[in-house]
């Protein structure tokens, strides 16, 4: 049976068939982060390795994301999505079979490549299949369904990590990608290539190099030290590539981000706020997972339940945010969300000790989840509201790029900063001990009971320090957004 046409009643099956393209990132992100401590123990991975396991997926996604829409125009969106599913499947199988950290990192990058081809083309496909009257409802249902994946991901991962093996997590997402590919072929209408697809190869190349070298420098600084020649060289190459990207984009006839977007002060402000938020959020959850399992010694299942509870408010807070925006515009609700996120991180920094109970840390985490769903929803709407309709796709694409790049740098930055903070916090109590060998939330059997106790306390204090850093980033976003109110740009 051929796929349904756009006017067919079975077009709602198209929405169901496209659901995996949105659900897989939520499943992958939440499931892998819950399993990180288990993966680390099984593969003998350091905290730097765990950072790379998380960031390689984001790097692969960010590197290919600018190509996604152009490939959809050149080869057709359904075909491009199918390529994305098979790439993700290949990477997922490789991850499940990886015998060591290095092969796992390569597989994670391939997963990211595949995922980059899915979401933008799935969203564009919905725009084609559904007319203007039904499009908003279709997108709302599609995104609403992803909340289930966000909540179920940690629970599935926690149960699998505790009762089977961490490889089962990847086999689960592999099965999900097969279902997505079959549904795509079965229900989603085929489309032909569109003319005029333009690739900004110099811009994409310099951007990818800058992101890789800067991320490498952040991650390896925790393992090798800030003065390591490799770290210094990586940082220098990253800055050079970033400068080259700016020069290339200024001279390009078809830059990755249209300069016309940046003539709108509201758009520029919202994008800067997005940088602050997304430089903090992924790193926060990376550290929270290590804190729950490595410092509090909670089981993967218990940690998963806590994370699922944190994500639950995200299922309804976007609706509350939408009602607030209808009455107040987006500026005041956005700044309120940033303020609550900052307050939640300050609360968590004081509650999270080495002997804290789940009752101590759950309330600030739940408050953070509520504010995060609110904030992400307002960010997306604010970007669209800040640019002319003709630039809506480019505006949302820029926010997606900020989220992917910020996610990769966030885990690298906060993870490494946590190690430095743990070293600083333990230097006095462990005088004469090799502090350079200290890693955040990392312990081994060779340590004496006293050393382990000191390092646990230092790591818990370091966790609190990093939550305050995250609070500072959210507060910085709030300060950046104040002109939206004063100039009434956010109405």
C-alpha cells in the first residue's frame, strides 16, 4: 500500500510514523546518561571518557546539522531521514558491541550523524503533509508525545542497567530506530529532490573544527592539566578555527546564518540567553547522574526514578508558559523562568552533601525541571516571534545549533570544572597526596578509607560549586534579557 497523500485521512499515521525522529534523541540522551556510571565501571572509563561518551553524540549531531536541511532539499526529505535512521542504527549497533571506550566514542559520533538528519526533515515533512489549519495541532501533538520518551528513557535505562547490562540500552534504541525506518517507508509520502540546495562547506568545516578542538581542550584539561601542550594547542586551534568561521561567514554569499536575522535586537538577545541556558543544562544533568550514583551510591534504578520525576513537570510546564505568554508577552515569563532555574540551582548546591537523602535533593531538582520545560518552550516561541515569518525556519535552526553546540561544550566545561573543584576542595585535607590524580566522583580500591572519605566530601562540595556556576549562567541570561522589558521588545 502506498504512503498516504497529504489530503488522506491516514495522514495522522504520518505523525505517528515520524514520532521516533523526535523520541530517539530524548531516549538516547536520558538512557545513556543514566547508564554512564555503569559503563564507566565496566570499561574502566575515567570521568574524561564519560564526558566524551556524552559529547561525541552531540558533536556528531552539531557537525551534520547544518547539512540536514540542504540534504533534504537535494535528495528528498524522506530519503534523507531514511539515511539518518540507518546511520543511527549502524552507530547504535557499534556502541552495543564496543569492547572499549575508543570504539564506543566512534559509534557515538555515527549515532550523532544519523540523528542530525532526522529532526529537521521530520518537522519539514509535517509542514508538507498538514495544511496550515492543522499544522499547529500536529506539531503540538508530536512534541507532546516526546514527553513520554523523556520520562520513560531514564526508567528503561535504570531497569536495564540494574538487571541486564548497559549494552541492552543501545539494543533498545536500535530496535526503536528500525521501527522508525519501517514506519517512514510505510506511512510517510515520498518526495522528490528540490532545486537550489546550497552547501556552505567552508562555514560548516570551520565550525566543526572549532567545536571539536574547543571541546577537546575542555575535556582533556581535566585529565592532562591546563598547562598540557596538547590542551594549549587544542585551545589555540579551536580559537583559530572560530576566527576563520567568522571571516568565512562574513564573506560567504550563502552563510549558515543569514546576517539579516541579527538586525533584530530581540532575536540577538534571545539567542544570547539561549547560549547561557544551554551552556549549563546538559552539564548539570551529567553531574547530577554522577552525584546520584557515584557519590550517594544510589542504584541505577533509583537514580532513574529521580530523573524521571525531574522530567515529569516538563510535560505540562510548556502549556503554562504558553498561557503566560498570551497574557504578558514572552519577555517577563522568560526572565521569570531564568530566575527560578537559578534559584533551584542555588537550593540544590546547599542541599547536595555527601550524605544527602533523596528527600533533600528531589525538591530543587523538580523545581528545576518545571522551570526548564517552561524556559525551553518560551525560548522556541520567542525566536519565532522575534523574526519575520520568512526567517522562521532559519531562526529555529539557529536555536537548534545553539542547543547542540552548547550541549557539547556544557558537558566538557562543567565536567572538567568539577574535577578542578574537587582537587581544590581536597588539597588541604590531603596534604602530601598527589592531588593531580584526583577526579570528580572517581574512587578505586587502592584508596584508603580516609582518602576516599575526603574525596567523597570534596566531590560533593565541588558538585555544589558547579551548581552555583550553573545558577550564575542562568542569572547572566536574566541580566542579558532585561533590555527586552525596558524596550518592550518582548511584548
